[in-house]
C-alpha cells in the first residue's frame, strides 16, 4: 500500500513538472515526493528530466525547486 502511494506521488510530480506547474511541484516536494524517483523502469525518466525538457524559464524554476 505504501509503495502504491509513493508511486502515485512520483507520477503526480512527474506530470506537474512536465506541465510546468511549479506550485504543484513545490507542494509535492514539501510532502516528501522524491524528485529523483524514476517514472518507469522502461524510460528511466524523473521529474527533473520532465522539467528540463520544457526548455524554458518555468522548467528551470522547477529544476531548481527539485534540487
């Protein structure tokens, strides 16, 4: 059960980062979501990857928040 909650938190963080939603990213990080957790074993992508792919100021702010 705990792993499932963590998985959902990691997915939510990845999606918020991919959408450039800094407020949600910060809220999820405050709740303890791991910005280095990989989304899936297939892709090996993290929320940091998603934010970096935005390639804009919002993505940069999200990467800073995750560090």
